[in-house]
C-alpha cells in the first residue's frame, strides 16, 4: 500500500485496471513479436531518435539517444547495438544496466505518429569490433548498449495525434520556451556559475562535443 497521502482512490490490482479500462483487443494482443523482422528493421533504419528506459534499486530512468537515422545497429534478428555518444558523463542508463539488465526502447520517426517499442535485456559493451560500425568523424564510441530483443511491437499514434507534436502550427514561439541556461543555473545553484557561463558551455559542447 502507498504511503503517499496526496493521491486518493488509488488502484492496486490488475483486475481493477481491467474493470476500468477493459481488455486489449485480439489485434492488440497478437501484434507483439519476439524478434526484429524486416518491417521492424525498416523502422529502425529510419529512426533518428530513441528513448531508453532502465531501472535499478535506486529508481527508474528514461533517457533519449539521437543521431543520424539508423544509428542503432541491427546486428541480427535478436540483437541491437546502441552507440554511447559523448554526453554529460552521468551514465545513468549504463549504471542501471550494470545492476538490472531489463531495458525498454521507444523508436520515433519525424512526422510519423506510430512508434516502435522494443523490450529486452541490455548489456554494456566495449567491443571495438562492434563499436567500429558506429564510427563517426573518425571517432569510435568507447561504450555501447547491446540489446537482446524479447518483444517488438508497433505502438498506436494516438499520443502523437493528441499532442500534435509534428504540427508546426501548434509549436510554441521560441520566446515562450523554457531557457535551458536559466534552468541549469537555477538547479546547479552555485554563486560562481552564471547564466552566461552555462550558455557558453552549452554552445561549446553542442558545437564541439557531439562525437
């Protein structure tokens, strides 16, 4: 039972969920496959952005990975390799996988409302033979996330349709967007770090440290 007293009338069992939401259709049940077929491979080859879900005893984490379409390497019908490009060195996904190999992936394609979901086991690899296939600008990733595929299925496009994510007419004007520099300055909360400092750091890392 939850000790959180902010949320009321909580649901605790699967049967309660089924009573409220209903059961999936036969189509929904049957769409799950256990390997990367030609259709899934085609989807992956056109995806420039994925979201990785991992977890450990300290909690769950969700993290994006992006690169040129097809940056996730399909090794065969059961195995994928995701290059670990330079980032902020927190390595949250990597550290989670060292403790718990369960991994979930969400593949997106710009302009397409449907997404591809893949679930399986994740492994942290430094195999330079495999990672050399992800070389960009003469740089080979030092690490990669290997995925042993257990489930693949297409996720319906309702979330993207409702959000109108791909509709430029619904995008907010730039002046209304949150300021990354201002947010980071506030969250870091160090007198010696200014918003100008953060802006310069972001500009440099986005220009010179993508690979």
